[in-house]
C-alpha cells in the first residue's frame, strides 16, 4: 500500500501516532476517536447522531462514509474524497 499518499495520512496529537503505529486497523480506529474530522470520518461513530456530519455530506455531495477495512480501493476513495474536500474549501 502507498502509505505516503494523502488519502492514507492522518494527523494525531502527541505520541498517539507512535503508540498506534503497529496496531491492526480495527484498533487504530479507536485512536481516531475525538480527533480531527478527517480521522473521524473513518469511524462509524462519526455518523451516529451527528447532524454536522450529515449536513456536510448533503450540502457538498461528499462521499463521506465509514471504512472498516483499509486497502488499495479504500485508499483511492480517500484520495479522491480529499481532493473533493479541498475543492470545496478553496472555491
């Protein structure tokens, strides 16, 4: 997998990134809780009863969705999603 593509990059505070580096993806999802929205979009909890996330998806037609397995297809989807978000931000 291409770890250095923007679609696979997340920002975590402090030493959280180091501590979760070798974890399985399912365990890493727990580390992403209560961090940046970009990280949160991977988790199912990000979509449960969160109107701001729902409104963001609807307003801009973004394909935000949880990802419970991260492989090449998911990386490509995240790469495209990041491009779409950047397009919205810099319009």
